[in-house]
């Protein structure tokens, strides 16, 4: 979850993630959190694949 996303409002992201049953983390980032937080992104992907 990109807490500072100006493209998709964070509340909308939360609603979509909940509806999808997604496991998420929230970071203080803009729309491209995977670039600003690569370690956190990789850790989340690894956890999902396990």
C-alpha cells in the first residue's frame, strides 16, 4: 500500500486489497512503491510465494 499515492487514493487501494483478500504492507511512498521500497517489495513477494 502506497500511503502517499496521488494516482490511486490509499483508501481505494485498501478497499481493493480487502476485497481481493490480499496480504499487504503499507509504506510511505508514492504510486511506485516497488521502486522506493525494493527490499520491502521483495520480502512481500517472497512471503507470498512461500
